[in-house]
C-alpha cells in the first residue's frame, strides 16, 4: 500500500499544527462556534448527541495492521473501547473530548493517517472497490488513481467551500463494487480498444433527500487527463451549484437543472483550457504511485487444497463460512476473506479495541499486513493462502468475526442513527439488531439468499437505503415520534436502481414483521434461483404492498395509547460533552 | 486609515469600498472622488464617467461573473471579490478565472467575511490583498498565509503540481524486486 514520502508527511504534520491552534483559539473564545464549525468538520470532527465524534479517513478503504492498531489505541485511550466502521470506508469514534482531538490527530499522523476532509463541503475521502488488486474481474487497478486523486483533492484551494459535500468513488472491475452511480463523481477505470487505460466518468449521482442515479458525462477520459477533467467538473459546480438551499445544493441538482448535455458543454469548455496543461498526469507519477500497489511475492500454490475439502465435509459452520465469506482471488491458491462485523445482536460495523488488535494480528500473519474496510461495513483480508483458511477461521471465530452472512439479509448496512446522530429521526442500530436476531436461523437465511438491507435514520441516507434491495428510513412526523418508511427495489453495482417506498410508515416494533412479510411474498413468488431483487423487478411492488398492509400488527404494550415515543438514549452523556 | 494585508505584509490602505445603501441604485449613486472600489453594477451603469478617473477599482459579488469585466480589466487599479460569508466559495473560482483565464495581473483583493483560516487557500487562487473583517486583529489574520509550506496541486500560485516539481520517492521494496 501507499507510504508517505516527506512531502505527504509534512503536509499532514502541518495540518495537525494548524488544527491544534484552531482548537486553542476556539477554547479561548477567539473563534466563535460558527467559525470553528467548518474548520473542525474539514478535520472530521462533528458534535453529536453525546459529544464530539471524529471521523478518520481510511483512503479508499486500505489500511495497514499498524494503522489498525492505532485505531485500537485511540479507542482505548480516548474513547470507550470501540469504533464504528462506516459506509464510506472510514471509522468513527463517538465519545471524544475536544481538547484531546489535536493529540489524536497527531497520533494518527504518526502512522500516516488523518481526518482531513472527511466532512464539510469539500471533496471527501475517495472510496473504491474493496477487492481492488485481487479481484478476478479487474480491468484496471483503481488504487494508484485513488491515491493520486486523494493527493490532488487534499487542500485543493479552490474547492474547500463548495455548495455541498462532494463524493468521488472509483472502481476498476467489470462489476462495480464501489457504487459509482450513487456518487457525485463515479469513475469506472476501463480500457479502450487500443488497451489504454482511462475512465468512464459518471456525474450527478447521489442519495440523500433526492436520490439520483448518475449520468455518464464522458465514455472515455484517458488516464492522463483525469485530474484536469475532474477539476473542470468541480469548477463548474463551485460556480453554479445552488447555495440558497442546502437540500438542493448537491451537484445532482445542478446536472438535472442544466441537463447532462449542457452541463457537459460547460465542463468541456473549461477543460479545453486545462487539457494537456501542467495538471496532466505523467507516466512517471502513475508508475511511482503504482509501485506501492505491486503484487506481494505470491507463492505458487495449488488452487484446491484437499485438506480444505475434508474439513468442509466435517464442519458445516466452516463450509457455510467458506461459501459466504470467502471470495475468489485472481491468484491460484489464494482467497479473499471477508470478516463479518454483522454478528446478530451487535451494532453493524462496530469493532472493539480487542477486535481491532486481533484483526491487525491476523493481517500480519495471514494477509501481508494489510486490511480493507468495505462500504458494507465489514473487513477484508485480501491475500490469504487457501491452506491457511482453516486456522484463520478457527482464530477469527473466537473473536466473533466469522458469522457466515456476507451478502445475506443479516449483513445489514446501517448508519449510527438517532442514538448518536443529531440529524437522525429514528434509531438505526437497535432496529438492525432486532431484524438480524429475527433472521438468525441460517437455513432460513440461506433460503432467502442474496439480498441487501440498508437502514438510514433519516433522509440523508448514510445507510444508503435507496440502493438497498430493502431500504428502511427513519422519517419525522409531526409529533416527533419514531417512524420508518420501507422501500424495495434498490440496487447498487452495474444494475443500479433507486428503491420505491411501499406505503405508509411503520413503528419501530412493526418493522421486523414488515421485513418478514416482504420475504414471505418473495419466497411465494420467486422462480427457482431468482434473487429477491429480480423477483421485485419482475412482479413489481403491488404484491409486496398488498401482503404487508393486508393484516394489522400486534399492538405492543407501550403502544396502547397510540404513541410511539422515541426512547431516550441508553447511554450516559459524559460530563465533558457539550451536551452534558 | 485602514490596514490591509498586501503582498504578505500589513500596509495602510486608502481605498474605499462603495456598497449601495437602501434607495441607492447603480445609476443614481454618487461615487465620491478619490480612490473608490465600486460595485460591478455601478461600473457598468456609470462607465462613461468612471473610466476617465486616474484610479478606479471594481468589486464583484459572489454571484457575479468575472467575464463581465472582459475588455475592461486593464482599466482597474484594483479588483476586489466580496465574500458575503467565508463559507461561500464562489469567490475562489472567480479569482482563479480572473487570473488564469482573463489574464488580470493587478491587485486582487478579498473583501467581506475574510478570516485567518481561509487566507492560505485565498492566496493560492490568486488573491494578493486581503481586507480582513474589521473585528479581527490583522496581526493574527496574516498568520494564515503560512499554514502550509507545501501543496500537491496546481492553482494560480503554483503552475506545476508537486509531482512535476520534485523527485518523489517510489516504493523501494518494489524497485528492488
């Protein structure tokens, strides 16, 4: 993976120094909260319900064992012993003191990490394919380009105060595993007929209040021109994106308003001035950065280990794990292992300090000392020898990291929800737990098969509910109670679609039963081997809607008077929190 | 006399920024004698009279286009860009376009909600003068110019990206393989 040189290190160190001084000025009252807000946000610091939350960038999801140990250290020293991996391949700590945050960023800088631009109206952390470099269907390795874009976007002086946040995702496989159509800019690394690398550039996708599937602005931008092309898109957006209404400020609204053709005309008029100029990427630079992403020294190994087959026959748990959580690798004898952070009963994406240290150790022993964070909130060991799978599985099982549910209904994607987030209308994590526990039975889970379920506590869609096969959204009603909309038919990847709401919203306690009813219709209507999403696309929403609303729901005791009050946070607010 | 930051130093400044008051229009406002930075609309409405002045400045609001000054650029001793709020980032692209596309080489001044923590970015896109918000100590504000000593990407101040300026390290492990 990429290692900082003295320039990278200097820039990050100077950022820590700058931020330390900003915190000092905030604490002394020199800076008002309003002035401090965008400064702290561009370092990843939010003020949440309980206190300050810090979001740390994991660039394109790639992390070393040493960096993972630093997360464990931060969790222990400054937080409550755990962290939350997010849908943008980052990690969040929820219980921090403002005074500590400069030290945390200094600790992070010592392992080449930071919280730069993980929030704020700027270019955010660039996300990518969690299987980059090892996927069988890879056309172009997206990681060098992701790193080059990271550097280009870091402290870009012109684009630090955009109308709204700006997310770039980049994929390099035939299958899009980075949800590029749901981003402000999506880049598909491809090759043209001559075998030269370049990008299909997608613009104006996004979730949130107005979900939009991105439009292709150019089918092929040669790799040399990607930085200048992205710069021109940003410049048009910075000038013309709406600033009068934050809900209409994303680039998708501008692209819709102008139409993709007119938007493209403006971008390319700007680009004409930059194309082939000094911002053009050089072969030397791409080779330099690519040198950090070369293959490890792979051994020559047989592709099917006989011991594995024997053990598989003996252990159903292992065999389940092998078929659900282990993915094919492009090198014979190797495998990609997904460590599930979705054990039913646990908060999706949460890991304890012990688990972080443990996976760092696993990475060192089994996977070249590297890990990846997935946008589905799991962890990946990308270079595991197949002959090590048994011992890896045994060790990881002891740490509750082998729940064999990747891609299944209980592999729920969830935002932190109303227990943590000031934006959320409703709780997400307890609902995810309730649903996961209901579908815990593996035979049932496997019978249902491939399906995605995404939960967001509000319309901002951090849980990416619009592209879940089933999406759940916390919605606000007049009485401020906790209600959920349920939608179906969303998908990410090459065949992306936005889900549609099935009807009136539900209470917290009703949702698991709603999911059960949706599944019931699917199992009743599916053709053999047809996935949930395919059945929805074939038969439409009506049969699902009809069955869900056909009969009432058992009343809960606390619902007797028709009220469904949001439960108060079950966490004690620390004394140092501004919310105390 | 007001103090501003110009060419990285604190200097006295005798320009006045004209902002239209209620009931004043670009056509009827009286532009005082002396060194005045007028709104774009006033320039456009009173061009005939103003263009004969020895020294005149103009300022752009964040929703105005620098291209409106095309052809007139040489007439101004100073062009200013107003930041109604420091978080309104349009002024950065206005400055870049004035410098890089319209070739303006005179004084380019940031006015309005101009604060320390944005100065580094502002100077990169082409501003060389800053009139900080009056409630701020200018001696503090100027420190913002030197927050960083290295940058990755091109902008107006730096025509070459880092990767074209310096020899950067490749992965030694890879090259020795």
